[in-house]
């Protein structure tokens, strides 16, 4: 945790006054704290593909968790105005057309809002490596610096659980919908950023409730 804090201070010192600098200037929760005293921001990005070097963000959705409660009123969904036409295969998956996206917001405006809401909170995502790569690229483009955040990944939590049982994941077993089904959670329509952020938040709470040992879980035990 000390190394993470020092890294954030160093990054803040190298940035001009912008939303990313402000994000790094706010202290993060202590990793020894129990999760019951930590706020999370469950986030999902819908993108044109998985390669952050060549693909773009189409929409961003998030919702806040506070003391194992999902604050539904905190949910936000933002369409991003794309820099190029949306390919047909992507539009079929996400149902975001060129006409819809044309009325969206500028990427840097949405990133500024996201960093503001994420201040002091832990990022929560499913298969978070994808979100972090796109956020990193967006922050470098918009604010001149990398994106770094304490992160919990519901996919990684599921993978750890399997390994503790000496099991290997089978095809599709770690997908968000499949994991929700395992915990008896309702099925939601996929590929809407806000819906998927809510679905991830619910899955995370179910994962916490089913952890083997009793009592509060320390944040450091679940970080990715």
C-alpha cells in the first residue's frame, strides 16, 4: 500500500492541474481495512473491440457500492462520441449506432467525470484488465499520464475460488452471466455498460457473502 501511495504522489507531481492530478491527490483506502468500510465504483466499458491500441470506447457505466450496499441513485451511463464510424459487427453486439453515438459526449469530458467519482474509491470490474487498458490509454490521451487504481476483479475472485478447490475453469465458466447464474442471480441483458456495472456489483456482493471464512474481508485479500 505504501508503494502504491508513493507512486500516486509521484504521478501527481508530474502532472499539470487536471482531473487526473486531482484523482491522484486523494488518498485511497488502506488495504488492511475491511471491505465493509470501503467504497467501490463498479465500472463497465463497452468498446468496439478488445485491443485498446486500435479500438475505442463507446459507452461507460458505473454505480457506487458503500458498505456492501449498491447505491442505485449513483448510477451513470455515458455514450461517447466516436472518432470514426462504428463497425457493423460492434453495433450488432452493443446496439449503439452511429446516429446514437453522434449525440454522445466527448471522451475527455466523460473521463474527467469518471475520475471525479472514482476519487477515494476502489475500482471494481469484471475482467478488469480490459477496462484498465482502455482507461490508461484515455488518461494518457486526455490528461498526459497513466491510469493507476486499486482494483478488484470479479473474474479473478472466481478464478481464485476455483484454484483453491484445485479446479480449472471450463469454457465460458468465468463469464459474467455464467457466474451470476452460479450464485442464483437474475439474468440481465448484456452489453449495456450501466447494466453490466450493476451486474458486476451484485456478483461481487454474492462473492463476498460466500467467502469461506467468516467476518469482514480485508481489502488486500481481494485486490487484483
